[in-house]
C-alpha cells in the first residue's frame, strides 16, 4: 500500500544541511527532493497552509520545511521529524497525479486524511504528485487560510485526475486533533484499540487516521447545519472533549483543537482478617449505628508532586461500594477513567480506615490492593500522672484508642507502629480536658505505652505597645521542636487571640517552643524560645508596635485566608505589597497611580486584578470584592519541544496579570506557573471581571532571574506576544510557540 508523509526540517545553523536520500523497495533511486515552508511543527493549519511555494532544487536552507521526495511515478512516505544535521532516507511508493483547477489568485494543498500529511500545489508544473489508492482532500487556500475543501476519491497508480475546485465546495467543518505530550507514547504505540469518534450533533466525521497519525491530524464533519454547534470527541476508552464552533454555509475551521486523551481503568481489591471481632474490641464514647458492611470509597486526586504525599483533602470522591465482611475479600472496577492519581479507602465500623493510592496511565488497567492488617497498643492515660476519671478518646496517626471511665487504661487499634515525635490527640468524651501528646520513643506493636497529658498552662496577652489596648484577632504561630532532630519541627499551629487579646494553651508539650505574633498594622514579633515544664503556669505579655500608613479594605462576604495586596507600576515593577487580614483590612504606605495594577491574592478567593482605584487625598482604598464568574482551565502548547518551559500570562478585562502575582496565586494552590513542552498547565480560580486573554510569554531560559519581582510583559519586546481569547465555558486554551 502506498503511503505519503511529509518531513519537517528545522535547520539550526546557516551552514548545516540535512542529507536526504531517496529509496524504493529498499534500493537507492534518483529523484527530486522538494520543499515548501512550514509555519509550525504541530498545528496542521499552520504547517500545511503557511506557504505553497514548492521548490525542488534539493537544497534545504535554514528554516522549517515540509520536505518530500518524488520521481515520475512515485512519492515519499512515512512522516518523520528530523534535525538539520540528520541523514534522512525517504522511501518512495507508487504515485498518482492531481491537476487542480483553482480560482484566480488562490493556491491549493492536497491532504491525505488517512496519513495526516499534505502536498502543496506546484505552480510550475500545475500538478500535485499524490500517493496512489488514498482518499484525498483538496484544500483551496487564500493567504494561508483554507477557504474550500473538495474530496477526491482514491486514484490508481500512474493515473492523472483533473479536479475543478473553482466553486465553494460542499459545506463542512474542519478541525484538528491534539494529544498531550504525556499521553502520546501510549496512544501512538497502542494496538487493538478502536480510535475515538468526532461528532457535531448527530453528524460523525470522516474516518480518522490510525492512532499513530492521530496527533496533529485534520478531521472533517460534513453537512453540519449553519449556526452554533459543538464538536465532540468521544468513544469507549477515550475521555470526552468539546469545542464550540459557529458553522458557516461553506468551509468552517474550528478555533481550537480537540484534545485526544485515552482513558484507563482501576480495580481495587480488598482483603481482611476477622473485622467483626476486632471491631468489637474497640470502645467508643457513644454507641453508634455503624454500618455492618465494608465500605470502599475511591477518589480522584491532584497530580502527585515529587517527594510530596497526596493530600486526601484535595481528592474528589467518584465511587463508593459496600460489601459483606464475611467473605473477607472483594473488588470494585472503574472503567474509562482519566489518567492520574487515585486514592481508595476501606472502612469498617470503628476500625481505622485502610487506604492506598495508584497512578493510572493512559490505556492502562491498574490494580490496587487494600489489606486490612492491624496492630494493638495499650497503656495508662493520665493528666499530670493522675487518672482522668472519665471516658477518653485517643487519636493516633495510624489508628484510634479508647479508655473507659472506670479505668485509666486505654486499648488502641493501629494500622502501623507509631514512631518518635508522633502526635497523639487525647480528649475526654465531653471535650475537656484535651491535648496533644508527643511520643518520646517508638511505640512497639502490641506493647505497653503510657500516655500522660502535661498539667501546665501558657497564656499570651497581646496589646498595643502605646495604648496598652488588647489586640483582638492577633495571629499567634507556634512551632514545637523535636527532641531527636536538631531544628526539626514536629508540630505547628496558627491561632487567633480572643476578644481580650489572649491565647491560652493547656497541656503544652514539654518541648522547645518557638512563637511569633503578628497583627495587621503592627510589626511582627518573634519571642525567645521557651520550654514549658510538665507542671507549671506561665503568662507572657506581648506588646506590638504599630505601623504607619493608610487603612484600606477589601469588602467581602467571606473571610480572607493567606491574603496579600500587591501593586505593580505600568513599567512592570512591584511598588508595594501589604498583608490582607481575614476581615479584608490592610495597611499600605504609598499613594498609587490609576495606571498601576492592583492584585488581590489569597487562598480563599479567586485572583482579582484591577486598576488601582483613585481616592481623594487623606482617603484610603475601599473596594468591594466582585461577584464575577470564577474560571479554571488548562493551557496546552502545540510544540514538539519537550525540554523548554514557557511563561504564560493573562489579561483580564484589559488588565494584565503580573507574572509574579500569577506565580504566587498558583503556588498557594500547589500548581505550576509555567508550561513545560506541551504538557497541560492547570490554571485555577481566575476572577472573570472581563474577557480573559491567555498570553504566550518567553521561555524560562530567555529571562535571567534577578531575584526581584518584575512584570516582563511590560517590556516592549513582549508587547505583541501570541495570545488566545478564553471562550465562554471553554475548559482549555492552546497556544503555539
């Protein structure tokens, strides 16, 4: 079977040149090496339609080219991407000839849909050599834009066919497919997999190419009614994607590619010992009607970060199944799920849950095993060495314990041994007393370990150093240090002072403690390290010094968390930043011009950028946080360069988001701020106060890191970077470097 392929050559230096040889049936042959310019490596509209000037002089000058070989009765086959210093051998196969009759001033490209490659119309010969026995599409091109499409039936080898392309052609919608970089190896090398289907309403596209040629391939859907429509990619074993398109009466080109992502499957197996008997050994504060069934819950989790465990709080439940515990085993299977990280958790009665996680790759059938094996622990539970005299619950990192009121002995069921410096949360069933006890040595399996709550108390009183007024809502951050690891922090917490400016902590661990106190509008103060004895009471007076400045406020119906307000000048420099209190108040020192960008960044609210409000002299900034739509989406890069990373920018309602602000916003959500290769960049929580444009900035290698925040999009050289408008309801945007 004859095959066509085009080769894209990127010449690195003026002196470098690719060596191209032609073969047929494995033997060298003489023929022409031809080229026409390619506008992009992966976007087929830019690759095949950028230029139709065919040159057959055998030379490959610097630039990007679609290169093919031909003889009188054959053309080259097999698409390959090579570098300029490579030696390329093009295998020739039987050819046919198309003689297009084109409108005045227009050019043409023959596209082979089964192979995902094309040939430009040669104005000198007025002909196009094409692979024989292949269905073809003849595109009429006007200034690098396809304006009409004429289907051409397969032509026998050695035959010539004249095609009249001087009309509008049959109406059709044409788009292209893109496979994320991380999915391409699995999809292109798969066998026995049915390709996905592309549909617009009830209309299905022409047959798609094989999985090997799916990335960057064009597709055609015929006879779609004019008006608003939606292109969809779907099929068993494939994730769904969609693109909105406005269909015209002639040829319509989709504005964005359809993303092709293969699904996977996950089977969770569980097994256990006698759960019923073990559950009966564990006491509880109040009798509950716990389920007598084994519950297995499966959740989809954010992408794993190297060296960081998956946070269960970020996982979203997708499936739950119940099982009879008596068989002591079972399984549940999820088909057609998105590749990624999944977490499964098994529950039964009062026993601590058993969990596990697995990463499912495209087209992979993954198995995850949950085995319920438990350890026992016991010992006394006291406060200052004295019995508590009431029912007590104990929460270990790997299990739970309980002590009845009539005894000061607890019994615990654990998933794994407890190491030194581990936290044990101890609380009476009525809530008081309660404390966190840190282990000084490892808890051995099925061995005695006594737990004693320190009988001590620490009180912090926070006041204004001048007025002596108590500072309500001051932030107290304390760290409890390890006994075993130098400078190791084993426990930390951030709390707020009460209405009297006080924070009281009882049952303080007998460890070195570091405390820092802050309040909006005051200088932060770090206290000297202290260690509380097991039996003692201590009160510390913390006096904070006020800052000078203007009192601004962001008015919102919910509290801010980890908030900051940042200003950037029109020239791109950061001019000021101020901490944002939970009630939206902040203190800033400088006056800000109306051409400055003001950004409100927090963990609790979406990213909001605006022009700095104009205020009268001696007045402060006071603005309401908008109730606009919050947008989250992915950004993909249509590039074959997997090693480079690109900065991505945004303009929202005409206001540019400074890159350091976006990086801060993404870091709070544990997301990346730059796009690597053509991997998907997850953009989260942008406040859509106006149209959102996505900007393709420079690579990270282009910018030197000065260590100072700067909006490099303010520089003239980056003023006209490529950009794409985020369409309403769109979930992704594709940019082409």
